């Protein structure tokens, strides 16, 4: 299980999203959002602004891993 989590973390970190911190990455791994809107919904609880394009990248990356 730890290998899977590390893989998620690596892939999300590779995206190099500005202002996205470790705590945000961990929350995204826990929630596994399927759409860009889901990503925005998860991150709205934090003081972080992520563009729609970056939200789509995050959702696409997670969807690709889940397959």
C-alpha cells in the first residue's frame, strides 16, 4: 500500500503545481477526485488557489493511476 501512495505522491509532485503543498497532495491522495470540480471542492477548504487547467491535470493524473 505504501508503494501505491508513494507513486501517487510522485506523480502529483511531478505536475509542479504552484502553491500546492504536501498537505494538499496528501488530501488529494486520500480523496482521489475524479473531476476538476472535485479537485476544486477538496481544495476550497485550504487557503490555496489552483487554476482550472491545473485542477484538470490533477484529476487526469489521479484517474490515470486508478485505472
